[in-house]
């Protein structure tokens, strides 16, 4: 076959293919948009907010050292139960005992100086009394009398200074004794040692919030456990204290633990940084604490958990599939805020939520007022009474459909009032 004939055959095949495609499109338009439908029924709906986080004990204490020094005694192991007041560890007290002895000596010296100042004051007061007796008889000069009075004032000031010195030395002694006391670290509460970061011979450093290396050990009460989860800012208003929740823990597959919301964060976990507005918008999350009702005895902190928080329930509510709901103008027509589409940018358009009800084989726009949202259905508060047939998919068809369009029903959902997840996925 010549090259010319090959080109002609290729062009003829392309023309035939385009004709077939055009004919298929024309037939499809003539038959209408392929849609699925579903009859509006009453259903039991549960509104759930899902969030993930970690398991933590309700009560725990992170123990750090208030002084620096080498650990000379360690009386606990990780996983051990301790009672409040038990000695956990000791830090080398040698230098702190020396400080106590030095402070004791300073106190003794200050007290001796105070006693000497008191004796000087007593002597000055005696000399003043004698001078006041001799002055009327002119046995001493007025200057000598004034000097005796001045000596009393000086002695009294020196005694007050010496007493302040005693108080200062005693305060130094109390501080030294407190530092010595801090070389022995005792359990502040009864619980289990869930973390141990120190060994005998290592140096404990002064604990600070921004220095995780200063954490010596952690004691926790594992009898009360809670899931600390992060909830997005849009879901926080719907959560209330006391809401029930189902918690799933990755380490316990197939098990579901019940709990209740016991605390809702008042400030965001990741607060806005206030940096340049050109940066991408930062997701804002709030911490919500779900206390488990009956935690298993082998539950451990820091396990990954997912909580389904029930925010609302409805019994036998009129419900439509989520996919059936779309947003249009009041007449049910799609709009675009674009001059090229015929709608001025500055024209304010009322957005209306609604569904397409099938009547006499045609889609009719029906605005609705929605309530809570379940896994697969919206609660309908106004606009439907139940029993109507609505367009329930596919998504592209619902998105592009307009009142009066020709439709072709390719399937009808006749699910029970409480569908299963597998049914919905089908």
C-alpha cells in the first residue's frame, strides 16, 4: 500500500471515530443525564466529630531536680509502684552539708555580735543615766551630757544592725538546709513509675520547662486514663462537656472503649504566630480530653488513639443523602461570580441549600433547611415531609443538574432506615 493510501485510510478511520463519538453524545443528551434516586425516609442519625491524639493518665507528675549534683542512690525501677513519701533517689549531699555547717557558723557569729552590741547599748544607757544625774549639779559639762546621749543612739543603731545580721544569717541557714533537703527526692503521689531517665552516677541538672533533659522520672496514676485529642476549630462549638465518646486505641485492635468529654481547651494548641499574611493559613486545633470509663489494666501512656465524639442524636428524623444536597440560587440554578458567565462580581447572590426532587420524570428544585449531619445523611428540618424521591448521585450529576433537565434514572436506592457503611459504599 502506498503512502498516499495509508494517509487516506487513517483520515477515514478518524472521521468514523469522531462520528461515532458525536452520535453517542447526541444519544446521551437525548436520553438525559444519568442519575440515581432515593426515597426520603426517616432515620436515626448520630452526629460525630472524629479526632486523633494520645492516651495519657489523668494524674501524673514529671519530677525534675531543683539542684544539680551526682545521683548517689536510686531506689526505684521503671514500672515500679511507689507510695506518696517514698524516697526515690538521693543526690550527693557533701557540698550542701558543708554549706549548712558554714551557715551555722555564720549564725553563731551574728548572734555573738548581736550580744556584744546589746552589751554596748546597756553600758551606754548606764553612762547616760549617770550623766543626767551629774549635769544638774554641774559636775559635768553640757557637752559631755550630749555626748552620752549620742553614744546611746549609736549603740542602739549598732544593736539593730546586729539583730538584722542575725536574721540574715538565719535565713542563709534555712536556705542551706532547704538545699540539703532537696538532695533527697520523694514521691509526691502514689502511682507507677512510667518513665525513668536517670541512673546512679549520672548528674542531675536543674529542671526547666524548656529542657527535656532535666526530667528525671515520671509517676502516673494509671487507674484513671484519658484520651487527649485535637479537634479542629470548626467542630469545637458543637462539642460540650459530658458528650459521650467511643475511643479506639491502635494497640488494642478490635476493642472500643467508652468515655466522656471532661475538658475542652479554651485556647488553641497551635496558636497563630502572627507572621506575614502571605504564609499559608495555619490549621487551628483545640485539645479535648475524653476520660475513659473503664480503662484496661495494661493500658500505657502515649498510645495512639482515635475518639468519635457524639455531639447530637436524632431519632426517626427526615433525612436525605449528603451527596444529594447542593447549593444553588433561589431558583435552583448554578451561578458563577464571573462577568463572563453573565453574573456581575459585585452582585450579591443568596446561596440556598436544597435537593432535586423527581416529579413526573423531571428534577424540581426544593430548598431545604438542614439540621445535624450523620455519617451519610443530613437531617432535614424544613422543605421535605418524607416519601419524596430525590436525586442521590452521582456527584457530578448533582453538581451540574438544573431544573427542567432531562434525566435518566440508572438506579434507585431502597435502603433500610439505618443503612450500614458497606451499603453506603455500594
